[in-house]
C-alpha cells in the first residue's frame, strides 16, 4: 500500500512558506514566481495555516480585486486538514475529495514534512498503476507452459 512518505520522497523537499503577518501581495508574488498553488504559513517554527489560490481568489472577489495591505493571517485557512507520513494514499484521496482540499500538509507530530497536492496524488497513482501493469505483464510472459490455464 502506497504511503504519503513515499510520495514526499519522490516529490522532494522544496516547500514554500510565509509568515502570517506578511502581506497577501507578497504571497501572491511568491506563488506566481514559483508556480505553486499554496504556501505553508509558519509562525515560531509551527504550522499555523495554509494559503492557497482559493483563499486569494475569494479575497479578491470580496475586496473588488484590490489586495491593499491585507495580511495573510486575515485570509488563510487557520485549520487545514493534515495527514501523517504513514497515511495511505487511499485515505489521502478520500480526505481530499471529502474536504475539497487540493493541498494537504504532512505532519509528523508538530513537525512539518511537506505538502501533498492533488497533482502529486494523481502522479503517484499513475506511476503505481504503470508499475503494477508492468509487473503483471512480466508475470504473464513468464507463465509456465504446463500450468497455463485452458482457454
């Protein structure tokens, strides 16, 4: 069974963070320049929230398209759903679909290990399916002649 820890290992450990009192404008610049859809919001070494393009778009809608001097703290998700490194991919899929979460922080106790995105999940599942198909094809090709099932 595929675990979150395996996805993080393949994905790498690049993580984009921001402080909750930073301006939303800076978050938008960071997200745009790095082509990421989320920022982990950290304060005193602890995860305190998650800012995704969803919160930014909602804020822009309510503010008439003006960012102004608004801080990340005022629009971030301050209680994002999270998973552990031992969470199964199937469980992450269920959580993402039920909670409509495109980004899920991975925590080992209080320690942030990374963020799993919907894209990361799709990529991991596609690779797992490809590997399984390859193994099944190799198994079928190696099937012994004397024990082949009757067709």
